[in-house]
C-alpha cells in the first residue's frame, strides 16, 4: 500500500513509541495476547488503510488525533433512536414528529441529537430524565438546534444527563 509504513517498536525509544498517531499509517508488527483468559490485546502499532478512514475500535473512530462518533440513522416519525453506541443522530422532519429514546446502555455513553432538516418540530421523549429537574422531553423546533447527553449511573439505574442544549427546549411529560 502506498500510504503504509512498518513500525518496529524494538527500534524506537519509549518517547517515540508514545507518538503512534504522529507516525502516520502503520502496520501491525508485534502482537501480544494474554493466553489465560484472552481478554488483553496489546499492540505497538495501529493500521490505517486509507488517508480518509481512520481507525475504528469498538465502534469509535480515531482519525488524525480526534475521536469521531458513529452516526445513527434518524428512525423517522414515532421511531426509537438506537442507543447501542455513542453516536450522533441528525433529525429530519416532514411535519410535527416524535421520537423515543431508551435508557443508555453503558456509563459514559454519549449521544448528540440535532435538527438537520426542519419540516416541523421533533419531540424526543426519553425513558429516563435528562436532568435533576426531572425533564424527560427534548423539543427541536429549528435547524441547528442541538442537545448533547451522556449516561450516568444513579443508584442501580442508568440515566441520561444533559451536557448542553442549544436551542432545544426541555420539558416534562
């Protein structure tokens, strides 16, 4: 591959090894796997096949030093927004519409919702509250309005918490 370079950690100093991302496109040279439970995977290199792709690990994409969230498709009117991964969801409406949002699936999960195309208001009703006030509904009325939420543990339950709401309105149903 024209953009691929081999990296041998045995020929590098510790400080050079810490700069894997600045090394450019790399090919796996050494791999260590814990034999007992096969739960640990250690490598001194990462492979990126194209300049545009980045490296994806467990659904998260790392490209040029930035973490990039996955996209989840807008499920459409009366649909459920998927909560299987951290992601962003561009909302598109063709009239007044609704969406539902289940409880998060893991602590630290992040979800960014925003109105991409405004054909009417989009009301997202969460199965958990999104703040300590007790709001559980987010309404998007105009293009560009956005809400960023993240998952926390409250007792034995996972709940969404609002990081930011720009233009989106919070209410309680």
